[in-house]
């Protein structure tokens, strides 16, 4: 449920990507001062969704290399920022990225810590891949915590959160760190959702897939194809949606194991479908032997984005933005806990 009260707590987000974390924190009640991102297509996505939206008034979208970014340009006084959040690059800690950790030139944890030092926020939230919690990175995690403690923060938790536990129809474990200044940390309550039935791919995509097949209703295969997909898609949640690298070719839904998992859900993972209004080949997009391919919008629904959040750039660039995102419902849940701690600290203590 999106907050409708006054947005009294401010947020700056680094490595904002296409806005998954930003949407979640916005829904948790935070007022974004700035979203900082290096990718031009992702920046255009952020601008397209926030610029004309009064709920996002005052939010700057800044296209910048974080290593060259001067936080003084934000015009924030030290200690006047409530939350500094971000998903620093994952490859240094992912199996696909060879897990080089601090020896990887893409590691932006030092840059994030510099920004914490300069902006002096009341709370810090950092998300990354589950690999960061592997034993091999224990020493590095301890180093990060010690750096935060030296700046006056307490670790609230560093834990693995699974997206499907938050209503996201996808297996997507993320390592999330929350640290706050002591006066707020003592009010922070870390809780995870109670076990419940997961949202299936079929439930998440029923309406959008129905519309796609309705657009070719004159084809006699339509009803059978839709029914075959839907029955399979009701069987479970999706494997992790991956964005891939710009160095590789066109978008698809992941490595061989993931493709098999998608096939069990009635989805062809050998590429991404065109939007219905741009469909050129219904055999490719809807009637492949393995089932329909997903559109960018459908992949975004699997990530937990609202349906009206639009992605800029060509299809492959847009899909990569989706695949690299942090699911909004997970960010919202963490954001609500941070918001509650900030709010509790304002209330006079009993006695």
C-alpha cells in the first residue's frame, strides 16, 4: 500500500537503474531528492516516469559516473538527509562476475562509504547479490561495517531477503544492509514476512497475456495456446530475471538452467517479445513450441513494477533495465521499516 501522508523524510539514491528501489522507497513514503545513475537509457526511464508526476516533485535525475560525482552539487546540508540508498554494482560479488570483491574495479562500496561520510544521512540502505554474504567476503563485510561504525552508524542488519516472500512472482534473493545512527537504530525492527502462498507467474501475467492473445483472436490456435500457457504458469514463480551485459548480444531470459525453468512455466525464454502494438511475428512472440515469449512490460511485472512504469530505449536496452532492477515490493518493505524507525525517534519517550 502506497503511503499518502506527507513525505517528510528525504532520500538520495545512487546506482538507481530503472527505478525499482526508487519506486519501492517512494511507496514507503520517502521524498526523493535525487536519483543518480550512469546509464543514459535508465536515466531517460527515470525522467519519463517522474518528471511530470507531482508525487515526485523536486526529484532530480542526475546522469553521472558515481566516482566523479560531487555530492555538494545536491545542495544538502550535512545531517539533513534521512536516507542514502543504492544498489552498488553486483558483478564483484556474483558468480558470473568471478567474485573478485574489493579487487574488482567495478566495486563501488568505497565510493558509497565516501558519500555516507560526506552526506551524513540518518540511515543507509545498500542492496546487492546474495554472493556478498558468502563466507569468502566475511572480512570485507566486516570492513564495511567498521567503516560505518567509525562514522557513527549502527548495523541494523545485513540479511538475505527473498523476493517471492514479498509478493514478487520470482526467485530473487538479495543481500540487504541497513545501518542507522544510534538514535534511530534503537527503534528499528527487522521483520520478514510470514510464510504464505506465493504469487505465481500465471496470476501475475494473466491479464496482460490475455490481452496479447486477444489481439490475435482470429487465429484458431489462440485459446488452446493461452490455456496451455496459463495452466503451466500457475505452477510456480519465475527463476531470477537477469539483465545481462551490454557486451553480449540480444536479450533473453537467462542461462540454460533458467530457460528450462521458464519452459516449465510455459514461457519461451529464447528472446523477448515485441510489445503487442509492435508485434511483427506472432509465430515468434506467441506461438513458439515452448510457449509465448515475454514482453518487456511482462518482465517488469515479474519484477514487481507497477504496470504503468514505462522503460525507455530499444527493446534490449529496456529489458536489461528490468533485469537489473531491485524488486519494488522488497524495497518498499525495507523502506517502511526504516521510515518507522525515523518516525518513532521523533516521538517523546514515555516518562
